């Protein structure tokens, strides 16, 4: 079986790329198509694949400023014409699912979310001022493109990473999607001792919807130690106004991140995510999560008084404000003994990599047996 994988871009090893690594492992010799490829920026298993990059990949400075080229993404993905493949499998949150395929080709999209820049995160990325007004024609054009390339003549089947995303696919594209949660490499994490100070932990991406600003404002009220990990466009601005007991570490190695998870008092997770692997990585270390109560976290964090009787692995806050988060931290501290590290880790193990590969392989086999049914 000839297989083509399509991924939006390869500029770093983030959650989507970890999913791609497991997807690629299901096939002996797949081709990989992407808009932008920065060699060495992902993992060795991905770099070993036959990677075909679009003309955008040759532009100077594209590795750092690829988001600025959003208007060219539809043109760039359209440069690929995938013929001679038995299966096209796209892992998409932007335009990967819009790749042209030959008539009759089975195209399955493992969808991280419909394009967030023009659908559910427009306000976060463009605000409500002059930039939003100027971008309105572009947003409208990208929405038309996205809808035109999401029908049954383009994508045979959708698989969503969460119920949250399946609902978005239904609302945005009018398509149904089964749900297969992404993989978490639980073997990389373990429970550690509790000696020494346990700061709270924030793993940030420093783009608007991640809401690191909300956490800083909450911890200004709380006066608790907080460690912030990650890089992104807004880091310098937020670091400049951070409270005294907040420490920024920047980008860290996987090994260091695992240690920070294991040593934290709790992970603080302020954003509404499509799914969110970070909370499960923290839970794989036996650490609880204080999360905004919408989006993917509601599918991965077990709150106190769970209707199914499961042991709690964290708690939620609403609305998405500093005051609500500060109150949730105080509530967490008042019931901290209820969170048992071994039970939290067992919950995370239910999202393991072997489980993901098995579920996806079974779904693909079933879809292939049924045929494209576009």
C-alpha cells in the first residue's frame, strides 16, 4: 500500500509532531508532504522519512516567521498533486487536509482542529481593532477556501482528536468525525519524591490563546512560586511584567521538562485547547492539573466528585479570569491531600502511545474496508 502523509509544517517538535511520529510508525515506507521543513527541528524518526516541502520552505526567514505567510498557505498546499497513493492521511490544523488528491483516493484527515486562525480563535489572533478590520477580507477568503476543501470530494473521512474538535467539525464543515485521542508518551515520565520546594508550573507557547497573561495576573494576587517553561512571540513582554516569584526558564529539554512536571505542586493550564497533551504529561508524573474548564482538558482531567467515581486528577476554573484561577488555586490547596499520585498516573496511562496506534490502525482498516464513501 502506497501511503502519503501530509502535515502542515515541520518547524519544531510540538504536540502535532509527536502525533505525526506515531502515525508514521504505522506504515513501512510513507512519503511526507509539508508546507515548510526545517531539517533537524523535529525528531529523528520524522527526519528519516522522504519529506517533500512546498516552495515556501525555500524563502529566507521562513523558519521563524512562517505564520506571516498564512495568505500563501492555500497556494502552497495546492502545489502538491498526490497521485498513485492508496491512502492519504493528513494531520491537520491549518491546510494539510486541503491537499489535492487523485479522484477515488482514500483521504483520511486526523484533525487537530478546523483552522483556528479563521474560526474559533479569530479574536485571540487578530483582536477587535484595526488589524481585525484590515484582515476581514483575508479571513473571509480563507474560510471559503477551508469550506471548499472540507467536503466529501476532498476528505473521505474525518477523525477528531477530541469530542471538542468533533463538535467543531460538525458545526464548521457539517461533517461527522469519530474521536481518537492523541498519544502521550507516558513511558517518558514517572512519579518522583516530594522533598524540597514545589512551585506551580506553567508550560507556555506565548501566543494569544495560551493565556499566560491570565496566570501571571493570578499569581500576582497569590504570591506563590511559579515556574514558566517555553518560548513564543509574547514571552519577552510577559516576562518583563511578571511578579517577583515567577521564574522563566525558556525552552528546556524533554528530560528537564519531565523533571519539572514531577517536582511541581500542580500544573496550571489556563487555555481552551483542542485536546492538550501537556496536562496528561503532568498527570503521567502523578501531578494534578488546575485547568480552565472548557475544551480538551475536560476530557483528560478528572475533577473531584466525578460522576463515574474515579479518583480526582485535578480541578477546573471558570470563567477565564485571574480571579477565578486564583480561587481555584486556593481550593486546590485546601483539598490537596485528595490527589493521589499513583491514581493520577494510572489515569494518564489510558492515553498511551500503544493505545493510540492500535485505535488508529483499527479505524483505518475499517475505513479502507468500507471504501472511500466520499
